[in-house]
C-alpha cells in the first residue's frame, strides 16, 4: 500500500459544481441583500456573537416556558421515532456462535455461554449482571472403560462445529454438544466397541462451584446460582432407552450403562445428559446492557452499533448489530465481538473504513476487570456477520508500560488508498501521570507504516485522560491536507486540550481549548465542509461546579482545523433556552452533518434523579465585518428518551462522516442510548434525527403558461444538493413575490412572474450544493423558467410555474 494518498479524481459532479459556483455566490449575495426576516418560533436565535462576547457568554434572559409545564407536556418526543428496545438476547431463543481463534468455538445464549477448546467445554451460566463473578463449570472426558478395561482415547482434540452441534472426536468415543437456547445437550457416541460389558464414563470437573445432588440433577452451585447436570439416558440404534445413574466420585461425574443393556445394544450407542443454568433465589438475574456506540457505512447505507453486556462483576462481553437507513434493525445481524469468559471487554467504540466496507470495534480489555488493562480490537464486515481475529492494539507487552484505558477510534470515508483506522487511548504511567497515545491500523488489523510504534499525542508529566477522536477524517475531499482527525482530551481536571492528526499520522501541535472550571468527558466532531475559509470542529465537555451539592453542565466551543479556538465556551443550557434551566447534564457526544453539529447528552430531569437523553443541533456563523465566529441553535432540546428509567446518551453519527459532500440524506443523524433495563424496556435504543429547521423544502406558485415545465429535486438543507431543471432556455432566480401578470392585455392571464426585484439569469438546469452559511437558514429563493421560442404571451413567450426553495 502506498504511503501517500493520491488526490481524488474530479468527478462529473465536481465539474458541475465548478460550473455553478457563480450561482452559489449569487445565492449568498441574495441572502445578504434579503430584508430582515423574523426568527422562526421553532428555534432560538442569538446574535450576541456578532459583537464578540466575553467568555463565558450568557444569552439574554427569556421566559422559562417549561418551568410550570406538566411532565407529559414537558417530555415530548420531538427527536423522531424511538426504536424498539434491543439487547442481544431480548429474544430468549437467540444463539450466537463465535470462533475468535483457530481451535476454539464459543457460543452465547440468554442463560449461558460455553467455550469449546482442546477437548474441554467451559459452561458459564448467566447469573445476572450483578453476580460477583463468572462461575464456570469445566468438563472434559476422563477415563472410559468397557467391562473394566480402558478404551483408548485421543486427548485434547479440537472442536468440530456442524450447524448447532460441536463435537470432540476422541477416537473410540465422540463427545457431542447440541447447543440449545436452554443449555447444551451433551452426548457420548460409541460407533464401535471392542467388547461388551458394563460401560463406565468419567468426566473430569474443573470448577469452584460446590457439587450436590438435587433430585434428578447434579447441581454445581455458587452464591449467585450455578449449573445443573441433568439426567442421562442410554439410547441404542433401535431406539431402546434406559435412564442412567450419575454419581460424583472423587469430584468426577460418573455415568454407568449396565452390562446387559450394552450387550444387547445396536450401535451406535449414545449416552445423553443435558447441562443447564441453575438460577437460585439469591441470583440477580437482571441483564445490564450499556455503552452503545454507532457508525455509518456509505456503501451499504447502514449503521452499525456496538454495545457492552455486563455478564458479571468480572466479565463484560461486546456485541454488534446493524440498522438500515430507515432505522430498522437488520434481521440476523447480531454478532459477537467478544464473548469469552477469560477476557472482559469494556467501553466499546466503533468506526468505519468505507473503501473496505469494514468497521473496527475497540475496547478496554482485562482478565477479571483488574489490572493489567490493554486495548483490544476486532473488525466486522459491513452487511455480514463476518469478523476478523481479535488483536491487541496496545499492551504493556507490545507498547509502552502501564494500563491502557478508555479507547476511542476514528475511521476513514475515502475511496482512495491508503485508508486507516486511528485508535487513541489513555495510558496510566503512574497514579499521577497519565498520557494520551494513538496508533493507526489498516482495515486488515495490521499496523500502518506509521503505526508500527505508538504515536504520542500528549506524553507530558501531567494527568491526561478521557481521549475522544473524530468519528472520521471528514467527507472525501480532493485536498489530502484537510483529511484530519481531532483528538480532544482533558489535562488534570481543569483543561480541555486538542490535537489534530492527518490521515497519514502527521501531527499538528497540541493546543488549549478551555481552562476554566472542573472539566471532563470531552468529545469532538468530525471536521466540516469549509465555511468562510475554515474547516471546523465542535468540542463538547462537562463542567462540574463543586459545592454542597455538585452541579454539572455541558459546554461547547468551535475550533479550527489548524488548532485555534474560534468562539467562547458556550453553556449549552443557556444557548438553547435563553435562560438556563439549571438541570444537571453531562456525557456529551458530538457529530456533524458537514454544516451543523448535533450534541447529544444526558440530562437529569428537574434534578429529580430521572436521567433522560437530549439532543441539540447547532450551526456556526461568521460575521464578516467583525471577523468573529459564533454558535447558534438550529433546533434545541429535542428529547428522544424521556422515560422514568435512567437513560444515558450513547453514540451519535452522521451520514456525512462516511458520504460524499452533498450526498442525499447526509444531514441525517443516528443516535443511541442505554436505559436502566426496566421491565419491558431492556437494553439499547436508537433513533434517526434530522436536526434541521423544520418546514417544507420546495413549494410551487402556479404561474406557468404554455408547455414549459420546471422540476425541483434534492434537499435544501445546508450542505446538501438541490437541482432545478426546466425545458426553457433560461432560468431566473430571485426572491419570491405575489404573482404578477406578464401580459394582461392578451388572453394569457395565466402567464405570471413569481420573482420580484432584479432576478439573476442561470442555465436551464443547475445543481447547487447549498453553502454552509447559517445566514441562509429559512431564506427563500424563487426559480422560474422562461422561453422566447413561442408561447401564449405576445405569441412568443412562455413561463413555467415558480419553484420556491426554503433553506433548512
């Protein structure tokens, strides 16, 4: 793979964009000429940034419309349809298989997971997410005798999987495990016997569970529950059946088939018990599913989510699944990323590599949720359940010393090689000195040329932590110098800092984003389209005010790609409503659609301890005379999650982060959250969110006469494409006006002009990418075709209807 990336070839769209550039300028100029228009009631508009406010900026007070609202009216679902609640085993019949390494098969079901390797099964009952630890029961075949003589056995065979059956071929005996949703059915198959007589099978047991006899089962019990080893039956080829005794002898399980049954048996002879989870009264059977994150793939037009299932206090597993473009879970798309019981994977994050149609999930990994911690990763292909082998991103053995914590990952949407994933994490050098490191990987999980060693983002002697990286390096751009991730992190407890990294690992200097208050939990958007000569990031974080009762708020700040903060730090609460509600909020997650920014966060409703999820869309504005930037609200305080359970914001991603500029639908977001798993509301939720000024994109004034027609397609949202096409020779553009008859003295009163002032003249068909300029929001322009080659007006002129576009 080349070490440099070639510029993207100029597409027909790019050529067209060049041709219509003058039109875009016309649109902006028209916006500047437009008379002042009132702010729409659906969004809050603040203009204090135009005069360069001091930091921190507090908007003018406004009535608190929600202060006396009822809970029903206050908690409205204005962020779009809420998804069905999901966790991997919401359907109790679900069974998932995984083969993380050669020679190992792992299966997970609602009530257990089981690992098959080297002739042994480790059955791990699910005893509730609050269980003190995993309590596995390990079983492998010991001695087998016939008529008192041992049978020769192959030791430690590898597992062989056929559909839902995993087998160990020991030669004389085959041990099979039929995987069921309620447990695994163990069977011993003897296709040939050297002699006839009593058949005795011994199973070696490896477990900390206490073995007791419980009626028809052998029970292996711990403080949170355990495993039942059920009754066994001998079955011959003719269907003769005999119930068998199972006994514990010196810690081993023994199964005995009487000599007379063996003597008359038609082969193959099968001995068949069932292994299931035993749930005791002390068991905490609730399932906790947390830490959702999401990414988007532009080729498949699908979102992929990852999540953490807390299996016990010492073990967490990672799963992923796909959601289609309209928010439906893709059937059969659940797949395991890690379901081992020897490793615990926590706090997953996901990103997309578009050219490879592949996602990378990274997590903080340990054995038992205790030090040492390292960073692990695993790829999953888009549109299938195919996963790569798990690999180590960083550990004390492969990189710098110290625990590796809190990873995040950025992807790459570009369709020109080479493309990389960039993983960042927090390295614990000492109790007072943590650092931020990074490493780059190809889509095949191999280190990039610059990823052979760890990249030191901030290796100072201070305490740096909680890194977050842009979801991607930005939508495809011919200028490779603009293809950058930003990594935001905290230093000590009073600084948020940032550093940008180019797609090939080149670093810009680190810079200070904010340094006032007790700060933490930073997140950062992908870089936007250029606006007024700047590529923009939005950084968000939590600021905590220490007092008798600590309070917290989300703050945001606009930064340039060159590492310059462009605005003050805005209190999002104040920015949204004009008068802060003062409800505690934190854990922000940020995305961009190329023009706007969506900030999802967790909010404590009225500070009652009822956590909900909010999302607000912001747009950046630039005041040309004052040469200052500001942030404003496009849509504020949408409330996708407002149940009485505790809901917490998860990942948010945009199609822009893996789509061409102007691509249809790139202004759409997908956001996820977790809840406290109340009955009927388990696991992870998601919702599509458009986050733009509401209203119609195109309206029509019926002004046409003659056969001329006009057609408007696309989307008038900032950053999106719209196309106006007419069969006439000319296309007029200007501000809409009440229709004025063009030639009232002739019998053609239908011929009317719907454009006022001095309209501009455009080609008859034109595609425009709406500029990322917030001044265009809610501005309306009118387009009308005109022909002088014949028509009812003066027997030579025809006009089309007038299309009015309103920018959103």
